[in-house]
């Protein structure tokens, strides 16, 4: 009998020991003892992964080792590793994570086309997120991009508000704008698209400066801007009303929302977002003609995922945009009875589907994807119909047009994670068909672009403190275009292959100091770009861009080098970056204002003799705690043609304008962003943008001059007060002033014969903002 009891006791002890060694449970929380949901916990050298629930609770099963290393990460917190001896653990594990106020542990995809922490990425990646959206009181993407080194958004037209983003001083067409890493943001969408994407649909914007063409194809010479839409991570919702008074007289009212729902087993989830915006036109100088357009925008979208198993995931995203914008004079009349009008009615659909499959050990991943964008635009570019004769109105009525645009991207990508290295390869097909017609001006663009690209890269880590990314992409491109304007016919029928290598290195000099260096080659095919879809007016005449004859492909060689220093002094996080860049352009495209025909001014796209853009970006980040953070950065650069470049061909040779400097490109610009949590409920955000001096083209009486534009410093302040009604429901009242010192252009042209491109500096005058936000938010 004694032997039987002894055996039974031994079995019970053994079973208890096995149980203790085969599972681990605990809680994730922050310094305020608040639970951290959706945290990821994994075992080192093991494929066992779990996540924390809304109470911060987690459990790992099937653990065979007695001593383990646990890797813990969560959005907004610093990652950490913890070694645990299971045989000495007497209670559930309690893990406190420190807040990552500088987002250095944030996972980004734009550097390598797979997820990697920012501080481990071989190229510099800057991230713009909801915290900055709120601080800058931004309702659209265009209003927040300025707050990164080397990035500048500018307004290029008084009549229609055409805007573009410049990276490292290069114009908009040199940057590749991506939606969820897919290049479906076509040239047509780039004309007004920066204003059409609401911040309520964006989870984050990842910016990679300089050549990214080896990964993302054409038009990534200056870099990539990757718009990552909101993912359903947790049950969440919010509704916000933002009301702005522009210049003390024009209202800009916006209502937006987003909501997410996720199943308890985390296998299904959906997020929905939307915006309605109504903005009145703004006239800065009282001449009856707008400097800021009238705007109505309605956007709705969704993103859904489903996990059939632990190794498979299907993601679907969809959004629709309807926008009306109009500028000029007499906005209550039909366009052709006004002195000058630019009016656009745009409808866009963007959607995509992605299937991800992981191997059972999570070392291999296969992604198959397809994305589609369809845009229809009704336009009017014209005027001088306000005259007294029938001929005036008949001529003006010829200015109505229509544009149809479709873009498709489909491909597959394979990734293999070795113990230290990562191999990635993929193939991608792209298609873009643009049909643009304004019959009254005999203007048509009939353009099809087809591309088949393949790429491969290997992330090699021979040493613990050194990694290099070696990659290349080969693109076979076919451009088939027919272009007509006022009886002038041009065409492009080119097939060519382009090899774009890329090499980057990351060297950890010390634990805190890193060096990054890189080279990338890029190209742009001879085709119509975004500024070619935009029509402006000078002296009452419409200005069109016409593709030149026998255009050659534009190539670039981009070099970058940077030092970054990241160090924590207790709870104080600091980050410092200095980056140098040099981009050499060959056969660069230049629009030369060269002729006038049938009352139209023609800008002809030509190849230049080459150009170079070089300079440095500086960024400083300091976050003493979660209640205070400070970020500032700036760019010092030069953008120059290799020889005097003709940009305007006058009626007489003496009126020709040649320049070695890029126009509308300041040598110095920068930003400031500081966030203070004055009390638990009161937040104060101070932000600002500095734009240095630059030369700006100005045409009067058919003669161009280059004006020296002054520099601008715009400063914004926002106050927010949060009332926590319930743990899942809060109310925030906010208000502020944008461009509080009214640093705004003072010398706008006046009247119907104005040069509508003569616009520079901040995009709005002093603007008062107030609003209300309700929902479940942090």
C-alpha cells in the first residue's frame, strides 16, 4: 500500500512539473498599470507565438524547455526580451513595457518590402501617424507631409489648388506614391489626390527618401510615400468634427469617422472610415478671384481581414472618393459665363486584395496581390466668357473636358527568413490607361503604360552589428501614347528594359550610433505625368503641356549616407539623424514654355542636359516622457541643372529665360513639432514649418521674369481637453490657430488675366480651428 501511495504522489508531482514547464501565462501592462492589448509574445528560436487580450492576459503553451527567452512587442511600446526559468516561476508573469515615444521600434515595410523595425531598417524610414495628424489639425494628407526632413508640399495654382509633394527638392513626378505598398496612385490621381485622402483612413505614412526604384519600379527616383490605411487591430471607434475659419471669412467644415471591430479569436476583423468636407473659396486680395478653391469631398472606405488558419490571411481594402472643386470668379454661375474658372468633378474607386501564406515554422511567406484604381473626371478649364458678345461665350464653352483613368497592379512576392539573413523575390505587372480629352482645344491624351517587373534582394548579416541589402529590379516597359493639342500631333511608342540595382548597408558602430549608406538607380519613362494633366491660365490663355518628340528615358543615380544616434537616458528617449544625399539625373525631363497657338500657351516636354540635387537632412527627436516630446528637422540643399536650362522661350531671343537653379525650390526648409500633455486631460501642440527663399517664375504681358520669393515661417498651436466619460468612451474639445502670424503671400496677381501659377509659400493664411471628437481613443 505504501508503495502505491508513493507512486501516486510521484505521478502527481511529475504531472505538476510537466504542466509548469509546458505553459506560461501572465499580463502585459504599462507604467500606469493599464493593460496592453494586442501585444505580441514569442519564444526565441521557436515558432510559438501568442498575443495579449484586452485585459493584457496572455498564455503560451507547449513549451518544452525549462529556461526560455521571451520576446515581447506592442504598438507604441519599446520591444524587450526576457529570460525566464519556468521551474522557479511561482505566479503569473507580470511584464511592464516602457512607452516608445519616438516610435523607434515601430515596424515599417517601405524599406525592404517586409516588416522590419525602423531602427533595424537598412535605409532611413520616417513615419507620420495619428499623433501628428492631431497636432497639426490635419484633415487631409496634404496638410501633414511637411513635418518630415526633406519633404515639402506646395500649392501650384490659384484657380484649382493643384498641389504636389517634393522629396529632396525633386518635383512630384519623381516620387512614387503607394497605397498599402501598391503603386495604384496614378499620374492623374497625383494632381489633386493629396487633398482627397483623409487622415481618418490612414494608420501611418512611411516616407523613404532617395532612390527606392529597385523595389517599387519607375518614378521612385526621389523616394516613396507609402500610405498604410487603418488595420482592424482592436474594437475601436471615433467621430470628429473639425471647423476652420480661413482668413477670418471662409469656412472649412469636416466630419470624419473611423471604427474597427475584431473577433475574440482575432481571426476576423474590419475597419470602416469616411469623411465629408465642405470648404468655401477664399479670396486673399479682394479682386473677386479665388486663391483657395471651393471644395466638397466625400470619402468612404473599408479594410477587412480573415484568417482561415494560423498560417493564412486574406486582406481586402476598398475606398471611394467623390470630389468637387472650383476656383476663379463668379462661382455661382455656370463655368463658361465667367471670366475664369477651373472646375473638377472627380470620382475614384480604389481597391485591392492580398493573400498571405506562412510556412508552419513562419520562416517562409508567400504574398499574392492585386490592386485596382478607376477614376473619372469631368473638367472645365477656361474663361473670358463673361464678355458681352456671343463669341466670347461660345469660345469659353469649348473648355469642357473628360478624363478616364484606370491603373492596375498585380504580383507575387516570396520571402524566406534564414537564421540571420532574409531573401525576397517577386514579380509584378502594372497597367495604366489614361484617356483625356478637351475637344474645344483639340487636346487629347491617349496613353497606355504596361510594365512587367521582377526583383530580388538579399539581406545579408555576416556580423551581429553589420547588415547589407543587395537587390535589383528589372522592368520591361511599354509606353504607347498619342498626344494632340491644337492640331499638333505627337506619339510615343517605346519598348525598353531597365535594370535598377540597389545596395544599402547598416553598420552599428556602437550600441547607440549607426551608419547607413546606399546607392540606387532609377528611371522615368517618356510619358505624360501629373503636371501634364493639370491646366493653368496665364493672361487669360490656357497653358497645356505637350510631350516632345524623340524623348529619351530619364535615368538617375542616387547616393545616400547617414549617421543616426539613438540613446535612452533613463526614461528620456533621444534620437539624432544627419543624412547626406546626392542624385545625378541624366536626360531629365523639362517643361519649356515655348510657343502659342490658337490662343493656347504650349509647354513642351523636352530632355535636358542633366541635373544634380544634393544636400543634407537633419532631424532631432527628444521625448523626456509620454507627456512631452519635441521634434525638429531641416534640409539644406542645392538643385541645379548641369548647364543653363531654357525654361521659357520668348517672342524675341532677349526674352528667353535660362537658369541653372531649379525654380520653386528653396535651399533651406524645415519644421517643428512639440507635444505637451500639460495635465492628464489637457494637451498642447505647437507645430511650425519654415520655407526658405527661392526663385519663382512670373509671367506678365507675355514676358517671364524670375522673382526672388521671400522666406516664410508659419506657426500653429492646438489645445485639446479630454473628458473621460467611460473607459470605452471619451470626449475631446479642441481648438487652435494655424499660421497664427499670418505668414502668407502678399503679391498675388489680380483679375482674369493673372498668372495663376504665381503662388508660393504657405497654403493658407491665418486660420482659426475648433472641433469635437468623441469615441474610444487613446
